[in-house]
């Protein structure tokens, strides 16, 4: 196409033609490649890992004493503050002692009578002893005196036993705590009749300066514990961590006492009992908590963060591994237990390999990535 020339515009036409030519050339060049995406990675390294089972449990008092009367009578006074700590032997209730005091006085008088009768019988036996030797009295009379003396001694012993029993009843009129612990509310008040045959106790004292946590676990877990113990990998003697209902780990650690040997046929579970110190009384009987029971101690476990593991619809696990050339490759893995946000990888990974934790959804297999160390999640507030 011929561009007509006009006087005074030759330089402008040359510049316009050059611009059009450069524009046509630039349209044929490919766009520049995007930079490799950033991903957060961790390097897999063996570490010691303690595997625990977190199971629900219920708090049980270390000792429980139901306060029951051992004599019948009317309650005169309650001698404790409800919900407070009581010590062993502390008076809790006062039953009207007047009838028992009267019985004690009567028994004491009976003892005095028996003592007097025995003294008279002893005196008679001493008087007749020389006379019977001199044949001044018959042997029958002497035998009767000896029998009377023995009978008086037996009566005195029976009277003393009755007095001791009456004194015990008088002591039972003051109801005392058999153990030290925290006492619940009083079921009976002043003026109520305390009866030995009543099904309801006067009050209940529970020792909670240390408590039990009863945890149910599958019976199949016991065999795994035995196998781990035989292999030398069992976490024997490891402390048991207690987690409150709101997910907060308590400062105290418990210890596993025993596992039940009988299996519940309806659930297939056994009971594991954990003893926990409870000096601050944070755990109360009846509370539901969670206990992390130690099961295995793996000295060289390979772990990755939970978010590094992806699962397909069938549940198979895989991770994205970054090779030495910076390219991404998927890797199928077998996983085990999870503890503190880390998943134990039982197969599929080797120590020293690099695994993507964040950003694997933005890359494809074979893509080159820019790896940065994963800084980890912020610690949870407890």
C-alpha cells in the first residue's frame, strides 16, 4: 500500500511504519513463564514418639464412707459444715445420749452389786476352808460356798461385759467420720430419727485428695499391649495425661494401676483404672474427663503434620514429595496413630525426604516449586 507523501511529514510516516512493524513482531512471541509457586515443606526425620489412646473416663473417689448410725435415736445436733473437709474421727452428728447414759449407769450399778456378791462369797469360802479340814462343817456346805463364789465371779464378768457394751452404745451416740475427706450435704437434720435399719445414710464422706479415673478401652487393645511389652516397645510406667471436658490438659499426671480381666459382653470393653493426684480438688467424683493412656513408645518414628496427608474418596493416604530437582511427585503412604498434630507414617517415606505441608493443592505432579520451610501452626491456647 502506497502512502502518499505530503510535504513536511516524511519523518512522522517513518516512525508510524516502524511502530506497526514492531507491534506485529511482538504478537508472535510466547508470554513469559510464571514463577514457580511457593510451598511450605518439612524434611522427614526420625524421632521418638509416644503413642497414646485418648479415651473417655469417669472420676471416682479414692475412698467413700457412708455415715450411718450404729444406735437408734433422735438427732440433737449437726456438728459440721456441709461441703467442707473433715478429718477421721471428727464428730458429725450428736444423737440424744440420755437413754444410753442411763443404761450405762444401770450397768455400772450391776457391776458394783456383782462385786459385792463376789466379795461376800470369797469371805464365806475363806471362813469355811479351815473348818472343813477340821470336819467342823460338812463337805457339802463347803462345796455350796465354792459354787456360790464361782457364780458370783461369773456374774461380775457378765456385768462388766454389759457395762462395756453400754459404754460403746453411749460412744456411738456421737457419730464420727471414719475417714478424712470432703463431706456432702446432710440428708438428716436435727429432730430426725436416726435408725440403724435405714437405707439412706446420714451423710457421705469422700476422700478426693487423690482420685481414680475409670477408662473403658477395647479388649483387643490388651493383646496389643502384651505384644508391645514382649517386643520391648511398651511405654511401661509412662504417666497418663488427663484432659478436662473442655479439652484443657491438667497439670497433674496419673498412673495406670491395672486393666480389668473381665470383658463386658455387651460392649467388648475392659476397664482401666488410673490413679490421679488431686490436691487442688479440681477433679470431683462423677466428672467426665479424657485420659491419654500410653500404648507404645516408638524410638525412630517418621512423622509429618496432619495437613500434609491427603486422602482420596476410598480413604487411601498420600503426600506430595519434592525431589532434589524441585519437582513434585505424589507418594502413597501408610499411616498410623496421630499425636499432637503429627501423623506417624509407617511406610512410603524415608528419612531425609521433603514433604509439602501447605500449598500442595496449587501444584500438579511434575511441577517445579519453590520450597520454603514450614513454620508450623500457632500453639493452641489452653
